[in-house]
C-alpha cells in the first residue's frame, strides 16, 4: 500500500487556481520531493495533506485512509496525527517559546497516550537522542537554541506521534549551510532507521536530489513532470525543468552575459 | 588609469556595546582591497560578520556599534568624512542593494517617485528629466514597459521586479562601488539568475566595483573574481573564484564545499561540519574554527593563526601545510592503488 495517494487534487482560492489536477503517489518508505518557485502551489499541497487547507476537489489518502475532508471528531484527528506529521521552515515560530524541548515533545507523547510515565520518559530519551540533542539542549527553551537545534526539536516533536509519513516544508531552507548538511544527514538516517515516507517541499533542487527518490516539478499549480529524481534532474523532458536546473549556480556556472 | 584601490579596509574591527556595559566583538581585524571594476565575494554563515562589514563600509552601523581600523574609499578615510562628504559618498560613491527590497521602499509612493527623489533633491533635476532618466535605467535593468512601472506602487509588482527597481535606483546615483547584501536570497532561482546577470553586465559596462555578500559559495564563485570566506568576524581564506574548488585549503572552506549537496549526484553522506557557526565574541583565544575542525590540535585552540599566502591565495590556518601534504599523500596513494 502506498503511504500517500493523491488524485486529481484541486484547490481554488476564489478565482485563483492554486493547485490544478495534481496526482502523485509516495510508496511506503519512499521519498518524494516537490519543487517549484514561489506561487507554484507546493506549500498549498503540503497544507492540504496536513489538513490545514481543504481541497476544492480530488482525493488525498494517507495509509489508505481518505483525508480530503476535515476530520470528524478527536479520534479521527488523533489517528491522522499518528499517520502524518509536518516540519515547517522556521522552527522558531512553530515552537512554544515557554516550553523546553523535552516539554514540547512530552506534550505530544502525553496527548497520544497509552504509555506509563516510565515508558514515556524512556521514549522521550530515545527521541532526544535520535535527533542528536544533548541532555542540556533538551532542557533549554527555543530562544537559547540555535536554528539547527530548534529544527531538531521540531523533528523530535513530529516523530513523537510515531507517524509513517513526514512532510518537510522547506525544513532545511533557513539553516546555515553547515547546519543544513547535519540536518540532511539526520533526516536520511531517520528514514533509513524507521522506514518513514517523506514528502519534501523545496525550492532547492540539490537538497531534493540528496534526500528524495522521486521528484515532482510544479509550476503555477500544475505538474510539469515527475519521475525518478536522478532522471528528471539529469535529463529533463520539459523546458521549464531545464531552465530551473540551469539556473542553479554550480562549479563553472557563469552568469549569462 | 590609476592603480589606487577603490576600497581598502585595514584592521577593520567592530565592537558592539551590550546593555550590561560590556562589549562584544563582531568583526575582528578585516583587511581587504578592492580595485576599481573588480567583484569580490564575501561568503559566510551566521555570525561571520559579512553584513556588519557592509554596514561599516557605508557608516550605517547601529548606534551601539563602534568601528576601529581604517576604511578608505578612493584613498579618502570614510570615518573622518563630514556630513557633506558622507552625503556625496553615499550618493554616487557607494550604492547598497539589500536582500529584501520591500523593506527598503516606501509602499505609499509610486515607483517613479521613489526613483526620482534623489535625482530631484540631491542633483536638482526637474521632474520630467528625472522621470526620463529613471525610465531609461529601468529599461537598462531589463524591465519591459518602464513608463507603466513608474506609475505603479511597490506592492503591484513581484519581488524580482522590485529588486530590479532597487538596482535601478542604485544605478541612478552612478556609484563607483556596489555593495550587494544577499541581493538574490529571497528570489526564485530563475529570477536570481536574471538579477545576477544584470548586476554582472552593468558592473562590466560601467566599470563599477562590487562587494557581493552571500551565504551561497557557488553563487559567489559564479559572480565574483575573488572570494573571501569569513568565519567568526575574520577572513579565513581569500582566493580567486576559479581556483577555489580546486585549491580550497582552509578546513572550513573545504567543509563548506562538502556540506552543500550536489545537483548532479547524491552523496552517500554529506561531510557535515559538526557544531554550529559562532560569532567573533564567542570564539576562544586561538583559531575560532578549532572546536569544529577535524584537524585541530591543542595549539590551534590557544594560538590565533595569521592569514598567510598559500597556493596562490591567503589562508588563516596554522596547520595548512601539514593538512595539504596529508591530502596530497592520500590522493597519490589512492591513485597508486587504483
């Protein structure tokens, strides 16, 4: 069974067709990158998957369960949260400034209960360790942590529900280059250990290549092309993908005269 | 043809006064020379001091910050300029382009008013002539239908278009030096390519100098002739853009190169640098990079390294010769076994 199945997905904001007839699958344990420029609709797709926006038409299924309509009641909402989680670009605005990293993760563990206090403490230690935070960092509040450490907290919090799908919405875009590499390595490790499926939303083709098996190129809400990551990026079938690829500065790239 | 540098920084240091009466160093002795028409990239992560350098050059430091050392523009000391000289320096000497054009333009005024304000005020041009000049410069930065754009408000145009408007506004003052502080970071890659191409063409055509600040090493290499890599308020490596990929010698520069994923291949693992970047005031007495460096010895932690010539560039690393020899050995033995 696919981790995520999206069919004929559409979203209108008044007359604006933000997402137009988008289809994609993410196999269990797979990793799909959605790339596109501003206004391509990539974040709107992420928001619909999480349930922050409602599709105008089309279907979204995660682990075979439909989520194209709002959850009915808390049981369904909790189930959805245990299936799919999201990590945002800026952990500073998505974490509670009053809460230590441990408290932020513990809150999620409490809510998705079924564990005794000692089991919870053990799981908490595991999560903190898994994302590479030290014991001291885990007790610090967001403002005393660096951007990379805060993003580790956000990842630990997302992992706390035990999801099978992680949506990463520009999750490494705001980080310093050396920290971005650490988080990309961490995300690759987590996927290898847990078999989680990733949906990475990014404007950065190199980051997508590093983390994803498949890629979907989006422009003005429409799929330009999709397929194997290496194939699409090395041998794009569409002019737009070629232009995106050619615009990335690499060694020997000179500004067009 | 004068051989006088356009811009010269010597031992530029910036300290920040803290609320408790202490002081924090953000820039720790920067030496840089830029010839007219040359493009220099300043590359670094958070806390490296790259943006503070631009602020110091333009004398736009926040009130709590003080600069020491010397900044000379065309041989004149910037610190001792009086109000009139400073005005002339900022209007026709240096031009500044920022990351977020929307934060630097008045949203209640039309683009035409924004572009002509300085021309009319400082240069005494009439409205018609100023508008005609603004229109010509908008065309020069690749904007279609410039007459219509002049009548629009900033919020009616895209971010990429507005950044071109900002570049046009800088060009109208005909500066000899452009300071571009992450000018394309907020833009899409295809727009970024257009904007850097425009900057590059104008720089060549007009013979302007440019200091290009970015966190993107590959972008700096594409735009600039020389690249200075900064860490904790100091330059750790300076060399020509074309030789940097091949010859990067400082462990931090090499770490930065290894940190970026490649577009044409997936690395089994990125060679991430451990820890996080620090500011100058957080650094120890020795090499600021030592705590994150795989090659650091105890001496590195106590003795501050000097910027010394190495392999055609300048490198601030006490162990650079040894590290280089090790690397060459490894490469030769790999080739021998292959």
